[in-house]
C-alpha cells in the first residue's frame, strides 16, 4: 500500500497562497538545523523531497520559523557517487532550494499581434493580488532611448540615407524661441535672451564622445549626441523645426496626443504608455500600418453577437512612407545583431528592436518585433512616493528588460503562437523606392563589391541621393582625425562590451558575413578608426552607449 503523505506535505499541497498568480515552487520549513546539529535549514517540497535551504543572510535565517511556507527555486545538483569511495554505489543527485523573495521592483510585458492589434498576452505587474495597477496601459513612464527610432524615421523621411555621416562631438542648442541664430556657434548664453541653464547640451553615456558615425551606427549603438545632431541640419536647418517634425511623427503614430516642445524629447524625456509605444513598433514591422491594440474581438449573448471589433484595413502613419519604415526596420535589426541588444544577437535574423534606459537607470526597456508579433518589456519601481528610485548603477534596458524579452519570444515560437520566420523583405511598394548597394560598414563609403549591403532611397528620377556628407563635409570629416588621441572615439570601449562576430541574416539578402573587425590604424582609414586612450594600443572595440536618457549620471 502507498505510504501516506506526512502531515506537512498534505498541508503544503492543499494551501492556497494570497499571490495565486505567482507560479513559484512552495516549500515548508521543517527544521532549522538544531536537531541535526549542522545548522542547515531544511524544507519540504510538495513532491515529498526534503532539501537544504540556501538562505542569503543571518537576518533572514533568524526571521524564518519552523512551518513557515516560503517560495523557493530548486537547484538540481550534479550526480555524485554514493559511499565513501568514489565510484562505489549508485549515483545520487544532490539538490538544494534557494529562497525566493517577492521583489519590490515592478515590471510589465505586452505581446501584440502586428497585423490586427490583438493583445495576445499582457502582464501589468508582478502579481495582480499585490497590485491591480496595469503598467501596460495605465501608467506613463519615460521611454529613454526606446523613443529614438522616431527621430531616425523622421530623418530618413527627410531624405537622409543610412550612411549619412554625423559628428559625435558636443553640441549646444539654444532655447526654443530665444531668437538665437546658429546654434553651432553658441559658447554661452546671449545676454538678455536666455539663461545659461536654458541651453541644451546632451551627453553620451559615460560622457564619451568623439568621431563620426553613420546614421545607421548611431542608432544601432544608441549614441545620444548623434541623435541630437539630427535636429541641427539633418531633418531641418532649424533645430526647433526639426523637433516639430519629430513631434509630428510621434502624433501621427499615436504615441502622444501632443508633445512637450523641448529638445530632450528626442532622447525619451516625455513619458509614454507602453501600449502606445508597442503599437508604433508594430507599425515599423508593418511598414507603417498602425494597429489599434485591443483585448476583445467579439461579445456574444445567447449565441447572438452584440459586439464585433471592426475588421477594417489598418491606417498608415502618414508622417513617413513604406520605404522609410523599411529602412528603419533594417537598422533596428542591426540593434539586435550588433548594437545595444547584441546579447540576443543570435535572434537577429528573426527579431528587430530597441533598448531604452532612462536617467539614473530608473527605467529599463526593450521593445522588439518579428513579422507577426511585437513584445514590449519594461522594468522599474513604481515611484508612487514621488522619488525616482534607480534600478542600480549598471542596470540598463539590455540588462534588465532584454533577458525577460528572450524567453517570452522563445515561448511564442515554441507554443506556435507565431512562426519563427526570417524578417520579411520590403514590400513591392517600398522596393520601388529602394535599391541595395554595398558599402563599407564603418565609413558608409560605397564599394564596388563585398562590404555591407545597405538600403538606399531612390529619388523620383530613380537615382540614389548621396547624403553621406550632407551634415558633415568631407574635409571636416577627415580633419577630425587629427583630434585629441586620448579621447574615446568611434570605437571607444565600454566595460561590458561584447562584439558579436557571427553572420547576420538580412531581408532579401540572405546570410551576410559580419562587418569587418576594425584593426590597427591605417592612414586612409583613420577617419573611421578609434581615438585610442593609448595610441599604441591597436585593440579595437565598438563603443555602444547603454542608453541613458541624458547620456550621463552627473546630472
């Protein structure tokens, strides 16, 4: 006859915990090591096993009592031989339980179907019984660099190409409406016009700057100064008018009803709802077709349909055409393949997206999409007391949100919710305005063969508009190579850099080799080579900004 369950196991199996939607393993403390004399806390699991508990601190150990019910994570150990001598007896698998504690940090996740706007999955917080606030649709949070694609989409629609060169050197923009003329010549406030604190001087993460980036590399590596410089001559010669164009794109994409008219908007200063930001990324996947997120398709009463969600074609974001959206999609694929989301670089054939981190690491974001679904993830504290609580000095969107995105995406594929398919190539309408030409990935220079295949917009007469030096003359670009050799430049290193050197898959191009690794300085390549801290060090790593909102933590 089967052995009856001990009383503790029966009670543990029957218990109903308040946080019913937290699917963690439960355990009951059976002893605190007093009887055994080893000082080890032992817990019982619902399957009847009794395991040692790894408690982090002495304070936690003191606060735990016998018969307390706790959450644990079971760590299966390696098989070890039974008996005194190695190799004697049957192998036994050792295991232990790790204490799991309810987090004080919050998070949210959304899975959206691109072609319909159906909400396939949504988690508005850690646990509904703990908090009924839906952080997907009921809260506004600063998006940080996750909003940068808006500026790049506007720049592409304004005529810039992905190989347009942008200087990564400090820039100061005057207050909007101050009457100050050329912002590039500003060294300080104009007396009687504006205060010094009214001028905006964006910074990169870690205060690194220097060198020249192509527009593509600027977004892939999330460089704040490059993004800000697009306002000054990239979109329009007047930075204020450039900002208005970016805001118009945001309103057209229904991210905002109206924009706060100040320059930090382009780096994610204005809070946004996750659900609206996700819909915009779904529109990028759709080449501009904007879905309306909804959770209810139809309602029936007594077999009669009383509500049916309208089955109408999706509206298009009028601020940009299909060609610009497709160019942006390939750049966001590069974010995953080589940029700030490179930790999941193996998924770049199937996924494009963007990380985001706000000032002082208060918010961490990643929004990614495939052909069929968009997944948005946010992590942060609620900050309901009005205080901005940081996630930690090294907590970026790539470190806190991206690791949540990947298992969600893998589950979507494993469960057959959406197919694991290569990102699609351009539509026929977009293809009519695009041509693929090989370039040098670093410099953006056109090459006759090999190189990186870039997507260029055609002009109305079918020619390729050459905008490589629209924002920076060729003479000025090459003059920058004589700058301070001690400054971080094009490939200045970050402490957590990891360069993914594997091949990448690009729509309509198939598998492509990785961009060439930068090597020792060459006379003709110095423009697009690093400015070393140690000029004798030939080791090169790609600099990638971890997406801070203002670009530094000194503010």
